[in-house]
């Protein structure tokens, strides 16, 4: 009896409107704190520390003017925890208030229709029938219309099933199901979405994009003229420091406790100051750690690492690596070991694609008499040997290229030459979920309105 009473009380709490209001209030406060925190931290740092986490740490200084205020803080539920509790609150309250009205064959038929609707929902969000931009019939208007038609079709089937099972409250059940689906889309995006950038100069091609939010130490063996053999050590491993065993190369790494710097300034080395580097570009330069960048600026990592020969442990030197070297022409640093040459560089994390993009022409226009961009677009040639694709495509603002699960947006351009493009490459398997969720909510609202209107008209007819 005591256990049953506890379960009943827990159900009352989870289904209460007071919990709903409290969670909504906490979410508003979390958004406020996260917005203010962007003054000191980058947007992606805030996203992960406040919203895409179970618990957040709220610094009181975010509510004060810069350079003043307390240095204390307090723990607070993160976005994942608040969202999860809101979903539980929604499901428990509906389970208590909404009853299944169907019985017998009608119930079984309704459940079957809901199963079919669920399958169609999965087919839609799994991109089974998506149109790539390379298909001749896949113009932007057709793609958007096709996405909306998919969502409406799925929602109509689900509404029919809900009406058979829940009767006059079918619309309420369906629209809240759409809300849950849209909340789930954020979870899918948090764990699966990847945003990278692809920079291409006119007359050149690229089959990789780079993630400017993280870095990697690349060890390249260029001995084969046809293909480079690359060993990449991710930033997460470099942060931990210590000894790092490298496969397929005759040396290992040793990173000190402060060897990896998330953001660093590199300047010319002056005599009389300590320099950790004993070889390579670090002999004439030195790195100093900086705070993380804010806004649209990116962090520029640096690394001090000691190379040690495998087997003997002989030190090959302590090197300074920085992503800045690739910007100022320094490039990779050559290391001789095991009778071979290796090129080492700290670079932004690269993701290689199964297709190649060749920039045929880049168009850039300004408003007359100003430096304000009016329009910039890329005329590219997309090739994919695996699928036999070889097609010319134009990419411009709000008209991206969609191919093999990637969306390539026109994001920026090479400001030095104005003859190169920067494409934002977004890989998000859950991008269709909000479309379907919004259509389900819309159909649920319209369906519920129609059910009440139909009931009113029937009562009015009977009364007459």
C-alpha cells in the first residue's frame, strides 16, 4: 500500500500543471543565462555547457558588467534534463486525462493505422524518398513542396488512426505527439549533426571539409606519389596529454600538461625568454595561450609536443604546431625518422567526402557605390565516381546543394582574391524531423477544430 501510494503521488507530481510551469520558467532562465554567457564564451561553448547537457553551471558573473561582479556560481538543470522532464510531464498528464474510447475491431484497426502512420513517419525522416539537388526534377520549390506533402500525408494517416482510437480527442493527442517529435529533433541534431566548411579556389576542387571547432595533429607519409598515408590524432586526445602511441610511424608523441592550447597567439621568439621548442618552426616562434573566442570568431589551437623514436626512446625534438602556420605559409613541418620523411601539422579536423566539388566560377556582386555584398554564388561541378554523377550545379544564397545527406550552403568567399568560395557543409540526418513535426501539429490543430465544429453542427441540427 505504501509503495502504491508513493507511485500515485509521484504520478501526481509528474502530471501536474505546476511542474509544467516550473519547467517552462527554468527553461526561460536557462536561455537568458546562456544568451548572456555568449559575451565571454563562444556560441558553441555555450550550447554545450548550457543546453546540450544534463546539468549546467551558471556563473553569477554573466549577470554583471564585464570585469566586475562575483566569481561564484551554482548548478542548474541543463537543456537535456529540462526537455526530458517536459516530455515525461506531457506523457504522464495525457495518460491520465485521455482515455482510449475504441473497443474490439475498431481498436485493432486504429492501432494498425497508427502503426502504418509511424512507419511512414520513419520513412519520411529517414530520407528514403528525398530528392537530391543533382536530380533534374529537384528544383528548390519542388523539394520544399515534396517535404511538406510528405509531412501532411504522414499527419493525415496518424490523425485517422488517433480518431479511431481516441475519438474526439484525436487532435489533442496528435498535436502533442508532434511537439514531442520536434523536441526529439533537437536530441537528434545534438548527437548527429556536423557543420563543416569547404574552401575552394577557382579552378580547383576539394573532397573534404573542415570542422573549425576542433583540431587534429596530422602525420602524413608522402612517400607514395599516388596517395598520402595519414595518421590523425584528435584534439580530445591531445588535451589529455601524456604519451601517445602512433600507429604505422616510427615515433610516438609526448604532450605535457599544458602542451595543448585551445586558443593561442604565436609570435616571433625573442632571446632571453624560455622556449619549450627545440626543433622546427618553434625555434623562431613561441605560443601563448589565450581565452576562448566569442561570437563568430574561431579558436586557433597550438601544441607543444615531443617526438620520441620507437624502441630506443630517443628524443627527436620538441616541436611547436599551430593552425596559424597554414595561414601564414609555414605549412607542415618535415621530420626525418626511420629512414623516411613525414610532414606534421596541426590543422582543423577534416572530414572526407565520397564526392568531389570543382569550382568552375565564382560570381561576386556589390551594391553600386558600396562595399556591401549584393549577391555571391558558386558554379560548381559535382562528381561522384561511385554513383556515376557528373553534373554542373549553381549554389547561391538560400539555394543550397543537397547531396548524399549533405547540404552545401553558400556561406562566405575568399576576401583576399574574391575568386574563391567558402561553402558551409551541414550533415544532419534529422533535418526532416521538424518538417514532419510541424505538419503533425498543424493537422492535429485543424483536426481538433473540425471535430468540435462537426459536433456543434450535429447538435445544432438535432436541436432544430
